[in-house]
C-alpha cells in the first residue's frame, strides 16, 4: 500500500440507528463507533475512513459527527472493547447454507507494476456481525453456479483475515483480506485463458465498493496469536498472501491501543515474495521497524532480485538458514513459530530446518514433535 504519513488524525463518532441485534454472536454490539488515529496513519486510510463514513450513512440510519484533532497517543484507540471480553474465539457463526451478506468497502491493488500477478487488499463491511480474532479466516462463496454441481452454489473459498478484530477503521465493523488473483496460463502457449481463471479470487479482486459478498466463518484456531505472555517471541514466516494473518498480529502488537495487552516481546517477520514490487504492507512493517526496533525484526527474501549464498534464488528458507542459530535458540526458549502461504513453501523450509538441526547435533523429528506438543508450531498453508 502506498502509505504516506499524515500529520493529523481524524476522530470520528458514528451512531448507527438501525443495527440489528445479533443472536448468534457472542459479542455484544456497541451502538457507536469511535477511533482516534495517530499521526502516521496513511492518507489512504484517511480516505477509506471517509468512505466508510459515507458507507455507514448509505447503509443505515446514521448520525455522523466528525472532528479532526491532533492524535493524543502513539497508538490507535480501538472500539468496541467488548471484543476483548470473550475467552474463546468466535467460530463458524455463519455456515455455507446460511451465510452472512456483507458489503465491499474497498478493493485496492497493493503490488507495484513489476510484480508478477495481482494482489488486492479488500476491506469488507460486516457491520459488527461477523466478529473474528487475528489469525482466523473467512469463507467466501462467490456468486454463480458450481460447475460440478449444477444448480448448487460454488464451494466456499477460505481467506486469512488481514486485519485485527477491530478492522482497518478500528471500529470492529470491517475485516480485510489480502487476495491474489488466480490466473490460468496455458502451459503450451503461455497465454492466459480467462475461462480457467480462479472464480473467487477474480470475483473479489474485480468487486466494487457496495457490492454484496456472501461470507461464512470465522474459522480456524491454529493461527491464533497466543496472548498469555505479552513478552513472548513470535517468529512469522510467510510467502506472498501468507502475510495476511501477520498484518493482523502486527497491527494488534504495534498499532492498536489494546486494553490489557501491552506487547513487550519480539515479533520477527520473514516475508518471501518475487521482487520489491511484490512486497505487501511494506510501509506498515517499515514503520514498526522504525518505532519498535527492540520488538520487531523484518527480513525479506526477494527470489527474483536476490541471490542466496549458493548463487541461487533467495527464498524464505535461505533467510531462515541465515538466522538459524538465533531461531533455534528462540525456539528452545519457547518462541512461537508460524508458517502461512502456499503449500509449496513447507518442504524447502522443513529441509532447511532439518539440515540445521542435524548440523547442531539435534534430531529435527524430536524437536518438531516437542514444538508441536508445546503448541509453539503453527502452520496454515494452502
Ligand atoms: P478456483 O476457481 O478454485 O481455481 C483454482 C485454480 O485452478 C486457479 O489457479 C485456476 O486458475 C485453476 N483452474 C481453474 N480451471 C482450471 C482448469 N480447467 N484447468 C486447470 N486449472 C484450472 N488465497 C489468497 O489469495 N489469500 C489468502 O489470504 C488466502 N488464505 C487462505 C487460507 C486458507 C486456510 C486456505 C485453505 C486457502 C487460502 N487461500 C488464500 C486460497 C483461496 O482459498 C483460494 O483457493 C484461491 O483464491 C483460489 O480460489 P479461486 O476460486 O480464485 O480459484
């Protein structure tokens, strides 16, 4: 995202008149939205906030009062703080046969012109009705008929949620997805065949503000951020859109003023993409590096621009190898390690970790089973 810092922050209060009460949700709905952004929130975010206010006005009986003020704290206030109350994450509030109709707030291409393929950041308005925790996924049912089951809807596609539970507007009413358009190239001609392009990712990337979208979920527990120890170490490994859950974590750790959770540990992100233009959310992550140098580390592997020490392409496992001593020590001291992205990332990473373990005279199999047993090992690949 092209984020430029703005020096002022908006404080917005929106009272929604016709919110329906939720029987399914374990979360109490708050009848007002408010947020204070901080000086470094992006101009884009400000534009989005403005459009959300417009959307709120369009979608409901709304009274809006908005003022622009100097931010008072270095972190963004979030609401409704009742979203912190439940002890268990929300799960499957909406199912495929009874999905929730949400609305698209914005769709933004977030990669540069030299990135292979297209990735979009998509903000979805759920009006507070589809609460989730960081690291969970939403299901999306694309419109149209399932070609394999005539008359039936398409199967659900899962997408990791890329925002915190408060959403990109800090009001608990939106969720964001980071979606790569699945495009099909004929292996013989090398030409794109649009008839075989991915149904749901193209629907999402082509959608427009106000469009309706059928959502299920939220689902998933494996990538939840353990918060029992605010001084824990979290090592996050991603390829491409696998960065989505980590964007949520990092906003929670460094951007939001979350009641009763003040992070003082270490978050270390390894992100593998093709080239500089393919980097996702780089401005946000660079900002954390600048503001929280003792609590955040960020290593990138750009496979088409950098070489590993053997002269081959630089993949995320090459970066892991570079820091393997530190990583192993952190794991021995209880660090959590997360993997998210394409399935194909895991064999290379596992081979590297196994080799490093053997070089250290350790058995990788024993270490892995210990990490799993201790719930330090979190994998979500697709
Ligand atoms: P589909 O229509 O399902 O097609 C799948 C693939 O087959 C496409 O590449 C398509 O081009 C190809 N294809 C279609 N027809 C043919 C044909 N006739 N011959 C050969 N090939 C064909 N994705 C993200 O982008 N971001 C995320 O954050 C994300 N999170 C996920 C989290 C989880 C837990 C899981 C399980 C998956 C996640 N995914 C994510 C992947 C996502 O669910 C979809 O699988 C992906 O978007 C492709 O779905 P689609 O409907 O666009 O493609």
